[in-house]
C-alpha cells in the first residue's frame, strides 16, 4: 500500500474485536493483490500517479465492504479497480486533448525479472501503451483484462458493465486493432541492450555517422515536455533530423536502466534526471525513440515500481 492507504488502514483498524479482525483481513487481501491492481490501472491509464489514485479509491471502497460477503477478493478488487480506472481514463482523455506536444506514458523503473515475463514486459512497454491510447476506454479495459491478465468474459463483463456477448465482440475488435498497430517483431532484452550500448557510445562521442548507421531511415522521435521543459511539439521524423537532435545531448551522462520492462537510458544533467529515453527496434535498427522530459512524469524513476500479472 502507499502511505495514504496505510494511514487509512491504520485508522480503520484501530481497536480489537471482529471489526479489527475484518479490517486486518481486508488489508491482507489488498496487499496481496496490490501489484496486480496497480498494473491493471497503469496499463489502462499510462500514468503511475493516476494509477496510485485509483488504488487509493479502490482501498476506500474495499475497506467498507463486509468481507464475509466476498467470495473472490481478487475478482472483486480487479472489478473495482477497473471501474475506477475507466472513470479516470475518460477524464484523462479530455485532459490530453489540451496537452502541449506529444503525450507519452509515465516511465517506470522496473526490476530485471519483469523482462523475463515477455507478455508482461510487452504489455507495459512504451510502444504498447501508446498503441493502447488509440483504443476507446472500454475497449482498452477489455483488451487489458483479457489479453494481459487472461480474465474470463463473464468477469470482464461485470467490471465494464457489459454483457458477456458484448465483451466478446469488444475483445475481438480491440485485439484486431492492436495487432495492426503493435510492433511487428519481438526483440530480446540482450539485443536491445547491445544496441543501446553502441547508441550510448555514439551519442557520447557525437559520432554522427555511427548514429545514422544505427537508426532506421524513417525513425520517429517523440519528446514529451508537457509544456514545462523544452521539447519538440511535433514528432521528429527521419534519420538525419533525429540524429541532429540526439547529438545535442552533448556532455550529459547516459545511464542504462530497466524501464517498463525493457532496457532504456536515463539522461542526467548536473547529476539530476533530465530525460528517460526508451527505444523501439525493428530489423536491428532503432525505429522509434520515446523521450520523456516532463518533470511531473519523472518523480518515480529513481526507485523501482513493482508490476505483476
């Protein structure tokens, strides 16, 4: 639980007797499923801060439930989390319409073992989260719950307030939509690390030709400054334009990291985190770069965030 949830649990669990025992059981169940609930909310929202808010709202509802009436705590908690995330997702979509420049998901520093779960790593990758942004809210919820967490249609139907038949149709439609837009090949973490190591060296030395040899001719660079720090307001497309931007990193320190289940680079200036740079590879070349510079999205990148299926 986060600090806010812990305070709520402490306050509601003071004393002894049946009520305290019920609160202890509620707390234990919530803690047991917290990483799963966070991942559901994050994959639906692309924002860790909003996912944490959703978990706080889920906890408040869960703490007020008579535990003896809940047959499956995991299913109940996923259902509440999904509904809360859907409500917030619709608000976020309106907020993103006025966002300054490209919007990118909030990057997460993840443990190395996340990369070992290929499906989980793929589902939280920058590239996949951007594909999920193209789905309508209910389609996104159905896709995440079905394709990532393998929930049954009846269970998903309860979470999104649709019939099981409707959920099947939505799942089919969203699956086809994502398949047409997701990265075309699976790249191993080892291959990505190798490319990033060479990329890091080329950027550090300002070797333009080496950079051009590593990036695809139609490479796309997205930079998210949120209107707070300097960033390109439109996608930068083409090898020479992107290489020119990358050379401006200059004397900054580039530190390898595991971000959203994949190898990435953290750019530091003056010892402070300036940018998180994730990449997408195709055919051994860098086809996409995602540079998150908005300070509001970098507050968690100094500590690992647990994600789970």
